């Protein structure tokens, strides 16, 4: 084929390819090409043949190879083919000899083994070749079609096609993930295949150079020199598309054609390639990417925002395209934040934003791949499984944290692919701490964009990719100085404020043997749940309004050991009761507060309590003829009941039904009266009246309070203790009042422990 007329760019490319000097070539060849081109079939275990390419001469089509025979001790001689040369092995461990072969030719080595017949080793030599079968008639010319299967990342590469109405300028078309456009190339009409490659903002343009043979111009007039080229296949065969005539390489050589060295690849030119991609332009220092942005993602949409545009190119940009997975979703004249809705959560997703000039040529592009990510599973071993909860968000963005880590995590707890990180919250009597799991990762600072790229690491591996490093936080030391690599770690998300003087959320619990009663729920989180509304101004003129606070209706969810109860409260003073519980069993109580209308999370309180029956009042030491039960009505007015009667074991036998209920803070009261009582009233003339309240044995702890320095003013939490037990819960203690040092030896013995005691309610005068 004669090249008669080309564009300046095409001529420049052809000349560069022919001269083979100062050229930047990008080769895409299959993996697995190695120096050893053929291993002979081992006929006997005693020996084996190996053939290694040393040199290839394209003009003679000959190989210079090194033949190596290993363990030839059992071989007497090896007879070369063709020239019948014979090698005497002489019992050596390994021998080697040079030999010249031709491409696509069979050779037989004859091996003489003592006392055996002559054996033959048949070797077939064929040069490794890429692009076999790609030599096709394309629009009137036979050529090797562009190789887009090897070495190119299709998600980052686009076809460039000439426009029909803008002077043939190259415009971006589909990505290589799609079938090539019909008008991509036409080599008969000098339209070469072009591609645009962009990776992380770095741009390159390439043109496909199919394998060809060329003949330098002869006897041409000065100024009219022409180079004759013919596109050939990887076997150096040429087919004329017009006549169907075929020519072998031997025939082409006779006519004076040569093949550029660029089509032979490897240390010894051992591979013939069907073509190569050559860079069209010299890469320049951009002084920063043309376009850059932040990519955020969740399971429903991907968002691009926070754009940066290179100021030197800003004036050239007239429109922007937004694409996902090779499909352009929208074209805009202004650069705006954009959300991709049709996301796929079961595969990698590729996002692209391209800036174009007025003619539709690429000014700049930025492609970012959102890859499916595997991370080290969060380690929850050291957290209290009853008071630590998974934190996750629903589709409306409402926080949820009701599932304790003693149960399986929610399906949507975390997904690091979509920047949804694993979160937990620990709750202990109003004190909340949020944590996020940081899986092991490596990172690299992109100095061009001033952004950090991270890649997660499974396990505790210390190998990193080029340019990456592992943060020191993933390495810790033991007492003896031994380094330990961590799979990840938990980091506190919020710093607790020391300025909060009041409890954010609290609920007082009253516990008995078979129920837990929730008393008032209170705290600043509830108090601050207010909105505003406009109301007629009190005393104002007609139509005049003022802004007033309006409480937001709240609801209260109750959980027992992580299980949500059927009841949903609407008041913080309703005194919900967990009933039919087992005695002497520890329960985890969680109360979650939400806004009624929006379901927005307000706060939560978690407490662990044990159901224990308080010790019943004892009456030893009282004069029962003067001792009466005392109850109180709704106005807290005391009512004197019957006299206390006990059996032989000291147990009261006539206790009133409403005398006490410690789960409702109704404590046992008595009165010792020296006088007469009639119809619950003390008659005049009584000489003495003393009221007492029964304090059952209990353990207590002082709750931490960031705003109260004086311990005497801090809140305490109480658990009743059955019998005279001395074992306490973690952080609790038993008041000394329950110990009576009878023998004054200052040592607590079992018989000195009290089940409870009576305390005078009023100061005696």
C-alpha cells in the first residue's frame, strides 16, 4: 500500500516509527513470556533437555539457542540434526552447546544410551507471538486490529473519534468497557486508532501502530519522497485487500522491505508483537490536576463535590460530563455537585467527571474507582457485651443503637466500601462513649492533589505497595519490648465535655425480687428537645405575635436484655414496670428516647441491675405493745395502723397490704407510741411518739458527675442485698452501718452483719 497523503500528525508518527529514535513506546504483551521457550518431553528420568533463546535474526529468521542437558550420565552421545555432528557426553553432570534453528521448524536430536536403542528428542520451534488472528480486512486494508485487551485499564481509557463537523478533531467517545464505535479508525483513509488514558488525573494520548514492513524511497524526486509500507501479520505475511494476493516474508525481503525493530520485544527480541501503542504528546508538568473532586458514597447514591479546577485551563472549559461505569449521566455547562443514583453495591464502581472545550475536546478528566473493600473484622472482645451497642443509621439518617454486641450485628452495621464505618457506643448510667473501628491500612500522600489515598490490609501484614506506609498506631509493644502488629483499633469519636453540669439523660430504677420499676426519666437531652412557634402576644395589639418555646413530643422505647418491649411510652413520668422477672438475676435495662414524629434519636440510658428481695423488717428490741404500722396517704399524711404482731420466728404476721413496696420507694415505717390510738389517730395525752423507717441491707456506689466536685452532693446508686451477704458488685461497697462490732475487736465477723436497721425519721428533741 502506498501512502500518498497524510495529515501532519500522521506523517510525524510514521516517520518516528520508521527511524526508531527518541520514541516513547508503550508495549502491551501477555504475561508469561520467559527466556525458556521449550522444554523437551523427558523420555528418561536420567536426563532432560532445556532450550534457551540467545539471539534472533529477523532477516534470516534464525534462532541462536543454548541447549542444556541435565543429568546426562546415562547418555553416550547426542547427535545434532542436519549436519550430523555428535557430542560425546563423557559422564558429565551437565553439558551445553549452541545451535542454530529456524522459526516454525522441527528438529530431532538423537540420543544414544549404552545397551539401549537410539532415542529421539523431537523439538518444534516457533517464536512467541502476540495478536495471533487479529490480522483482518478492516474497511479495505488488512491490518492487526488494535490490542485493547492487554495492559490497558478499560475503565480509565476512552475511544477518541474524529468529528464530522469540526474539522475532524478528536472527541472522546465511549470507554473501552463498551464495544468500539464504528468510526473509531479507518487506516485506508489515514484515520488511525486513537485512545485517551486518564488515571488519577494524569492524561495520555496514544495511537495504534499496527505491525508493518517498510521500504525506503528510491529514485524519488526531491520533495516528493514516499515511504512504502505494508501492514503484515505476526508471521510477517502480507495480504493485498484489493486483489487478495498474499506475500510471504521471504518475498517481501526480496523486494527490499524491512521490519522495524520496535515490533520485536524482549532481551533477545524473542517475541513478535502485532503492534503497539505510542504516546502522541510529550507529557507536561500540569502544576496540579485539571479537575479534581471529593467522592463520597453510601448504598443508595454516590456524590461528587468540592471541585478544584486548574486556573490556567479554566477559561477553556465550556461543559462538563458526569459518568458512572462508562455511562454519561448528564452534561452541564456549570460545574455543580452531582449525585449518581443508579449505583451498584455488588461490584466496583467507576466515577468520571470530564471537562470539555467548546469543540468537545477533552481539557481534563478525573476518574475515581470505588472498589469493594474487605477489612479486618472489628474486635469487640474487651467491651461489656451487655452495655455496648452497635451504632447504625437507617435510610432516613436516624441513629439506632438498641442492639447489644452480645447479639448478631445488624446487616447494615458497616460497609467500608461506601464509607460506612463500624461504630459502637458504650453506656454506663448516663455516661456515653462512641467509638469507631479503624481497620489496618496503608496510606500514601498525593502531593499533587494534597489528598491521602488509603488501602486496607487484611490480617497483620507489613508489606506495602510502592509509595505507601503503615501508620505507627497499628504497632504496639509488650512489656518485654516485643512488637505486636494490630489488625485495627477503636478510637473515641467524641471528647466528653467537662462543661456539662447536669446529667444528659438518666432514669431512676427501683428493683425488687421479680420486677424493675422505671421511675422518672430526666436530663438535659429531654429538656432541650424544644422547637419554637409564633403565638398571639399576650397583651399585644391584634395580629402581633411572639416566639415561644414548644416542647417536641417524645417517645420512649424500653429494652430488656436487648429485646424491645411491646410498650412504647409517651411520658417520662409514666413509671414503666418490667414484670415477671427471675429473682437474683442480672438484667440490662435500656431506654431509648426518640422524637415521636421524625423518629430522630435523642438519647439513651443503659443500666445493669440485679433482682433481689430486700430483707424484711425485724422487730427485735421493740416493745410490741407500743409498736404500730404506719402508712401514708396521697397527701403524705401518716396513718397509724394496727399493732405489730410476730410469730415464734420473729416474723410479722399482720403486715398491711400497702405497708411498703421498695420498688416504688414506699419504705416500711413504724411508730412507737406511749399513749392511746383510736381509728388511726393518736389521742391526746400521749407522752411520746417516735417514728422509724426500715433500711434493708444494701450496697452503693457514688456516680461520677463532671459538674459536682463535692462528693456529698453527688448521686448514689443502690442495690439491695439479701441476708447478710458481704459480696459486692464491681465498684460498690456496703455502708458500715450494717456492721455492729459487738465485741469491739474492729474485725467484721459474720454474726456481726445486719440484715437491716431501723432509723429514727425525726430528730429527737
